[in-house]
C-alpha cells in the first residue's frame, strides 16, 4: 500500500492548503475529525481514482461522495480507543 493515498486538488479557504499535497489515509481521517479542512476542499483518492469534496453538516466534516476506506478507518480508530 502506498504511503500517500490522497492528493489535495483544491482548497477554497482563506489560507488554502497547498495544491498537490500528498496525504495518508490517517491524515485525511484526522483532518476531517479535527476540522482541519475547509468545506469545498477537494481530495483525489489515488487508490480508487475518485474525487471527493469535503462538506460540513451536523457539526462535522465528511466526504461527498463518501469514501468507504475513510469511514472504515475512522470506525477502527474509534473502536480501538474504547477497547
């Protein structure tokens, strides 16, 4: 599995993140959880070849369309913290 699985395509925020930045799955999971991304940020999934946009709703950030690998990884981290 590659070290980097996502590439930042676009960040519409006032202080945009660097276009082309390579991110691991863990960086994306924690970026969403901690609110590090701006709504509208686009991430390209290198493994699946799909483009995802960061959205905000119900007080949290999420990807649209959903990325099952991100969701699965986030659930794993949540379960490990409990156990």
